[in-house]
């Protein structure tokens, strides 16, 4: 499956980008100066827009297309087949998420997408899996020949790309990479194979592809096949972030905003309801469930510590997920999820957009 270049969409190039474009080639050249230049470009993008494209990322186009095809193959299966792997059968959020499970206010609000969710593989005797509701544990797989190998291979490739980005962003912040990577053993890094559903409903605040939000992890590495993604820019106005050939979209998440004491921006974004079928594949690069996240030493000012009090990475993810998935919200209401924290109505990192033209 290739990026949509149908007659009703102008073929876009990197020159058309509304967001920064960072060439990652220098991370592989072996030159310290080249790596520093890429790190500086990533840091500049993280501090301004918090959203940017990356090129020369090293993921083969053939692997990307094979994974898009695998996603399409699964999502085109009958609902009865997909529901055999319903995420509600798990306590670590693995498997199929039908569109009515997205958000806890269906049908008053509709997020017109469905998903296959997987994450970093942990054994079934891992303490956090046994403790339940900690987003850690084994994956589940549909009964489709070769599907697991294709999707897990893509996951590994993009996760390793995430490690390279983490290393470069540590360099830009002036901290040792180990200060960040020590929190990664069985991380809650989730890959979603998303299909946005064809429909004839309008695009409104209540009828969306995905409602406005920031991402809860370190950063997200996204590949999208068609327009629909919108990003809140530095002026708090929504702008388009269409797919560009050969590029991933990357956005900073809540963890990196916290680590940097607010220097990096966890940017709001949304997917509008275009009414057209659309596929995308975000990988949310996260940390271990129990990793304590707070401003790094060099950013630990009184102001930063007040704004970003310590939080566990996994608890923040669970808080937001309880609001994001109806089956989790129902389980929480029934007392089946007993977290040691309150569940807020909104992500504390959320900002509101200004009206267009303001």
C-alpha cells in the first residue's frame, strides 16, 4: 500500500512541508560532527513545533508497504474474525480495538477508527503482567499466515529507529544516553495499525478520526497513508500535516516535555473525519511502566518541578488510556482496575487551539 496520490490529492514533496524536515543520514555517517548537526536539528524542531518529518530514516520502503498490506489484510477480515482478538480479553491492551471502543463517550462522540494494538513483548510471568493493567506482557496474534513475522519485524525496525532518535535527543539535551535508556527494559512502546473508516458523516468536534490530544510517551514515529492529520502550531492554530513520500512524522510526547522541563513541546494533534478509508501506523516510544519521570537534573528548576511533578510513565499512560478506551473505562467503573492514582478527565498536557484567523 502506497501513499495516496489519487487525482483528488496533489502529489506532495518535502518542499511542501508545513513542518520542519530533519535528514537523519548524519546519524549513520560515523562523523561526530554529522551526528551533532542532526541532533541540533532535531532539538530545534522539538523546541519549536514539537512535530517534524524525518527522512533517510533507514526503514526500507518494501518493509513499510508489506506492513501496510498486513494491516489492510487484517482490517478487511469479517468482524467476527477480528473480535476473536478483542483487546477487552486482555489486561495489557493487546489485540483488536473496534471503533466503538475508542473514547469513553460513544456514541455521543465518535472516533472513526479501528486498530490492532501490540507492544514490546514481555513474558507471561513478568510481574507487571501478573499484576494486571500495567500495559506489559505478551502480545496476541491473529491466525493469518506470516502476519506475525511481518508486523513484529516492522515493530523491531521502528523501535530501533526510536533508540537512535533517543540517543540523538539526549546528545542535544547534553545528557548521557544511559540517563534515558536505563528506563527501557520492557517498555510500554505500542504500535497501532490503524484504519480510519469510510463514512458519510460530517467532520465536527464530536465526529472525528481521532480527537485532539498529546501523546503520552517519549515521542511517536508515525507513518500515514493519506491526509487527515492536523497539528497545533506554535501559534496554537491547527495546520495540516500531510504524508510526504519517504518520510515519517515524529512528534514529541509528554515524557520528553517533562524531562526537558518544558523546553521540548508535547504538541496537540488530531485526525479530522475525512469520510475516506485511511491507514496509518504510529509507534509510541515509551518507557518501563515503573520509570519515574521528572525534569532531568540540568532542567530541575523550582518552576519546572512545580509544573512537572514526578510521575510514573506507566501510570500516566494508564490514566490516559482509561479515558481513551471504553472497555477500560467500564472496567475502572466496575472496580476491576484499582490504580493508585486518580483518573483525570483530561490530559494535563493538553492545550486548546485558538479559533482560526485569531
